[in-house]
C-alpha cells in the first residue's frame, strides 16, 4: 500500500498546498509527538476515503520551521485545511474519525 500522505516542505508549500485545486489538509507534526502518531491511522482512512476530493499531507515542524511560523502553529498536532490557497480551518490535537469528518464537512466537496 502506498503512503496516503504527501510530504509537505517549506520549499514546496506554495506549489503543493496553496496551488492545490482541491482542499488540502496539512498536519503539522513531529516524530516525538505521540498524539500525532495516534492521529495517523485516522488521517490515512480519511485520505483514502476522500481521494480526489481532499489531499492530505504532513509537514515535520522540526525539519521545516518556516511554514509553521508563518501560520502561527505552535503545537503538534495542528491541522490546517487550505482551500483556494487560504487556510479555512484550524484543528488542534488528535481527533477521532467522526470528529475530523465533521470538521471537514463544509470544506470538502
């Protein structure tokens, strides 16, 4: 099975996320974050179920600090939903699938 997440970097953020023709959910994560690890299977399911209508990516805040600073991300996991190049929703902390889908409902066609 292929990785359901795109690797998001500071260098590719504009072309990858802000230019996406479909909503893009970015999880700001770090390897030491246990809540991030708990969130991964939920994000994988959501990414698979919404393929073509939602892109899901992860940005490692330790390796790529400019983007989290730009968007005021100070804790992990933080998720930002981008639509038409702009952040339209901020979610903090681990979510179960039901809560995540509810939060995404108005942003995913």
